[in-house]
C-alpha cells in the first residue's frame, strides 16, 4: 500500500512540477527535468525485440535491441549502435537466468507512459516533454568497478572518465561527443 501511495504521488508530482529528482531531495538547477541520485545505479533502457518493429520512434529514442543485443539510439537516418564492436548478452552471470525469459513472461501494458512536462502524443515509456530542460543521467565513478551485476541496456555518466557509459550485457562502452 505504501509503495502504491509513493507511485501515485510521484506521478502527480511529475505532471505538476515538470522537475523530478530520483534518489535525492531536489534537482540541481532549473534546466533539469529529471535527475538521479548518486547510489551506483544506472538508468535501464527498455528492451525491444528488434528496432525495425518499434513503431513511431522519434529522434532521440533509446533502446536495448534483443535481436543483436546492442544499445541503440534513433536518428533521422536510422538507428545508431551505441555498443559498437561488441556482442552483448542477456544471461545474468550471478543467477544464470536469461533476462529475456523474465521479460517474455511479463504482460506489457501498451498504454503505460510517464510524462515529465506538458504531456503530448510522443510515443514512449518515459518521455521528457520539456523543450528547455534536460535529463541528467545517474552519475557513477568507474561503473565497471562500482555497479555490481549491471543489466544490459544500462546507462550512466562515469564521473571518473567524464564519459557516457553504456552496458551491453558483456562490457561497458564509453562515449564522448
């Protein structure tokens, strides 16, 4: 019951204030719509069977594609691979359970969507609607050392390397602009 109250309060807060802090008391500035605390955790992207099957994806959509086990982002020209030259996996090395089996057993709610900012018809699970604010990824120093048992499709900002870090199920890829 307590968890339900927290979820309902969070959803109401998201639609009312357009700024959300998760794992901390407040966002760091007015230019932030979503910001995470610093608890050595990452943001997990949605898993899709194949990016070709993602209907209505808009530029900037990010997913973990199960067909080739890679993290991808949608651009005008198509899907760009963010886990270049790698072969990811979905088998948890600790429990030896395939995450795809867990995902396949769950019923998807096609109408599920959380919107931060003024709600629109943009498709997605979590949509940041602000045109003048950004999301700050979870910040983790050396995620390859400090995130125990990361999930495929996890993203963080590595505060040591000062780079975007993406986990593909096998290893972390690092991205710079």
